[in-house]
């Protein structure tokens, strides 16, 4: 039983070590790539990302709007007309 736990812990530690190496390699790659960036490039990237984000949000809102159940405009207008009392030209109610 204890040998199984020992082997399990050793296996998890080896996997954790390799995952840490992969993470370090990825961070090093990002640092090498971003070494030549200046603040104007970062500002341009930030602006482009915000534009893309806004476009995606607009597209998602349009897609979600097409699939959401809505009351048709005509039905809504008919409902409002039937519930609204009739008023004459002087503002007094007619017929009721």
C-alpha cells in the first residue's frame, strides 16, 4: 500500500516537473518575442484587441437576438390598441 502511494507521488512530481519546464519555455518564448516591442506597439495591439472584442460582442448579441423568443411587433401594437381607451379631440374619453 505504501509503495503504491510512493510511486504515485513520484509519478505526480515528475509530471509536475515537466509541466513546469513547459511553462518556463512558453514564458521564455513570450519574453523573447516581446523584447522588441515598444509602448506604441502595445497601444496599437490593445486598440486592435478592444475593436475585435467589441465586434465579437455585437455579433453575439445579434445571434442571440435571432434565437430569443420575441413577441411580434404587430401583436404588441394590437395589444396596446385594445388596452388603450379611446380619447376624443378634447381629451375626454369616448364610449365608456
